[in-house]
């Protein structure tokens, strides 16, 4: 989209996204490196993303994906 695209990223401890751990909106790149304040404890997390154009037309959230943080390995 020539008008620009932003992304919303949500990371939660539950697949229904009731307990968000990271919520970043208006990201201008398709990647995000968590800050020290966003460090996640060991456990399973769920994430999803969606894109919006410059006219605030937001797409649907993506499929929900999961990942595991395990600092013991």
C-alpha cells in the first residue's frame, strides 16, 4: 500500500488474548525485538499480528501461533 502500513503485535499467556504480555501498535516494520522491560519469563506464549493501512483500515488478526521461552537450555 503506497500510503503506508503499520502492524499490531500482541503476545499473551493465553490463546484468547485475555492476558497480554506485549502489546505493540503502530509498528512500522514487520519485526519487533522485545525491550528489556518486555522480557518474558519461561513458559508458553501466543502471538498474533495484523496490518492496517494509513486510512486506519485494519485487517483481521492472523492465525494464532505459539512459542516457548525456556532459559534453562
